[in-house]
C-alpha cells in the first residue's frame, strides 16, 4: 500500500545533497523535521555554523505525516496541565504555544504553505464525552484563551451533543511545504543541509556522528529526531502511539477552514485542504499503542467512520505516523545527561511544540536561559505528575519482553509463508521476524529490537517491524526507519525457499 501523505505528495521536492565528506561545525542537528529545520534557521540567522543531517528527505518524518493544524491548546487537553502542574503553568503553556503559532505565521509569510487562520472546534458526539469537553472549556478560559461555546458546527460535520468549544484565532498549513520553505530560508542564512544522510554512529561524548558516506564533528549535537537516538532516561517515561490519516477529494458540502476535533467512542480530527484548485478532506484518528494492534484494521475503521459521516468517496492518500507522549504533559527540551540536546515528548501537538523547542534550544545554544526552558528540561522527573503514564509504559515494556501479541502469527513454517505475509518464526533456537516480499524474496531478521531488546511486531500497512517499547521501526531487511534504535536488526540467512 502506498503510504505517502497528502502533504508529502503535494509539496515541492527539496533535493539537498548527500553528506560525502568529513566536516566540522559549531552545531550538528540530526533530523530535518519542523524542530530541526526551525533550529537550523534560527542558529544560522545568529551567525552560528550549522550542519543538519536528515536520514531521508526534509519533512519526511512525523512533520510531513501530521494533520497540519496549529493551535495553542493540547490534544490531551489544557486541563491535564492544570491538574498535573497548576493553572499558572497552563497559562504559560498556552502563551508559549500562541507565540509559536504567530512565529510560524511570520515565517510562512507569502510563501505557498497554505497557512490560514481559523477556529478550533472541540466537541462531544456522545453523552459520555460531554463532561470532558465541559471541563476543557473551563480550563481554556482559565488559561486565558479566546474561547466560546456554540451549539452548532459547520455542515456536514457530526452535530455536537449540546455545545462545541470554539477556540478562535488558531491556524492550519501544509506542513511539508512549510518545512521545505523554511529549509530554503535556513540555507540562505548559511546552514548546510544534507538529505539521505542517516546517522548510523553517534559518539555523544566526542560529539561526532557518522553516516555511511561522511562524518560530522561538532561543538554541540542536537537530536531533533522526534525521539532521541540511543538510550535516554526520558524514553522510559514516554508511551509511543501510532495514528492513521487519510485524504480524499471533497465532493459534498465543504465545512471550510477549521480544526475539527470530535469525540465519541473514538477521537477524530478532521480538516480540509486546497491544492491546485482542488479541495480535499483530511481525517486522522485510530490512535493505538505502537505494535499492539492491527494497522490495516485501524485504517479500515478510520475510512469507514469518515465515509459514514461524509458519504462515499475514493480515498486518495493513506498514511500513519507515531507520537511520543511525555509522562507529565510537558515536552522534554534541552540538554540531557548525555551532553546532547534533545526535543521530544510532543504527543500529537509537535508542529507547535517543535517550533517552541527550536526557539528554546536556539536561546540555550546562544548561552541564554529562557524561563519556559526550565519547565521543559529533560532532567526533570516528576513521579507524581507522571505516575500513571510511567506505570503504563513499564507495563507495555514488560509485556513486550516476555510475550508476543496476537497481531502477528507464530509457529509458521517459512516454506508456507505467502507473498506479502509475515510471521515470527522459531528457527535454530532463535526468534526471527520473517516477511516474504510480493516478488517472492524472503527476508528474515532477528525479532529482537536493537535498542533495548523488546520483540518487534508486524505493521501490515507500512510493511515494517515495529517495536512497542520505545517506537523503533525497521524495514523487512532490518534497516532502521524510525525511533531510538541506531543499529539494524540482524539479518538471518535461512536455507528455505
Ligand atoms: C497522525 C499525527 C497527526 C499529527 N498532527 C499534528 C497537528 O495537526 N499539529 C501538531 O502540532 N502536531 C501534530 N502531530 C505531531 C507532530 O507531527 C510531531 O510532533 C512533529 O512533526 C515532530 O516534529 P520533529 O521535527 O520533532 O520530528 P520529525 O518530523 O519526525 O523529524 C525528525 C526527523 O529526524 C530524522 N531522523 C531520524 N533518525 C535519524 C538519523 N539517524 N539520522 C538522521 N536523521 C534522522 C527523520 O527522518 C525525521 O525526518 C501529529 C502527529 C501524528 C502522529
Ligand atoms: S525501541 Fe526500545 S527496545 Fe525497541
């Protein structure tokens, strides 16, 4: 299945070169999503020498697979910050995020990034979800948001049970086009950007990173990789969730600009986007803990739910991406015990958090100490604020270490594995993750994640082996796609056709 998001399919190609030599720089940024590219721009504008290494293409990670909404609130609700921290912190969060949306607007300028101001709607479509929405309305008011209640939402969205919370002055854009645009600004300001330059070795102490074709020695290293590479304490506190997105031409009534979040048995985020004179409907939902569910089934449920609400229509784009949720609701931004800078724990709010992170880290790398940076420092550990999430996470990891889920088949014979089939196979006393490609080629790799040893699980939508513990993902041949793992899964030569 083609899993290119509508953003990646419609944005201009960037086409930066591969790193092909050994270079040195002030700041090495690993990762070319919104966090890394914004930081490269801010540092280059202040005269720092910057090298950015991106494993794939600029924006190809979570940024280019998001929903493209920009808002001062949070997907888990501002009330979670008010209750885990206090109302003062909730106000700071909202103010910081509002300023970041203004900053994005200033950079998007007149570029073709689809930036538009709009309202954000949050509402319940089932009686059970109503109390949560009411609670969030109060928290938003107390946090200083420009918010009101409305009994109706634009057609043909599902009707709210009682009121919808309408947060004014929010925004949306084409995230891939935006990040490509600011990458151009970063290069103009003097940053060196490299694509298809995956870091495969990282010496955090020596601040040296190597790709297959070159190396970078730096004074400072920033891991803008969505979750940091290698072992970091914060990984133990962050559950990893995968979520699905679809886009289809908009054929019926057009709800117009707006971030629409509605909650029933499931949570949905819906928006529209325009491209070359055509309108598309974008729907995102079906969030699950990574590696513990059937990806194809999740996508089908999402498609069915959108069809039920908006009528039949041909889905033109399908994709998925993952998010890392911090234990206490705030992201982890800044220098961690490894000596490198990290920026993670953004949940599904990281287009704004990533911008905030870049602003904070740029300040810190220029020797300043922004106040909000203190709240987000990675070294904090708040067992009370994050207690439950932490316990849930330890539970997931323990389960993954000791047992397999039913989302992939076991006890299968390699010889009976059909094209496009996968299975965990016991051979030579070891567990292997096997997949047969459509052309018949058989791939067998170790089923043990190279990060910290959990067992990987099959993702049928993206043809990958995913690790439920901290989000590493691998291609059928074992190469790393995503997550904290640096080393590939060990390839196994099997004497079976
Ligand atoms: C389905 C979904 C919808 C979302 N919608 C929204 C939304 O509407 N609004 C919002 O604010 N947030 C949203 N988010 C969250 C948001 O997309 C992310 O938090 C944000 O994009 C993170 O940006 P980033 O730059 O930190 O990471 P990424 O965009 O993932 O960038 C990290 C980059 O690092 C690169 N990389 C990784 N390993 C290496 C390596 N070894 N060497 C070199 N490069 C490497 C990757 O290729 C990648 O390009 C959504 C998330 C999901 C899952
Ligand atoms: S991602 Fe940490 S063990 Fe797999």
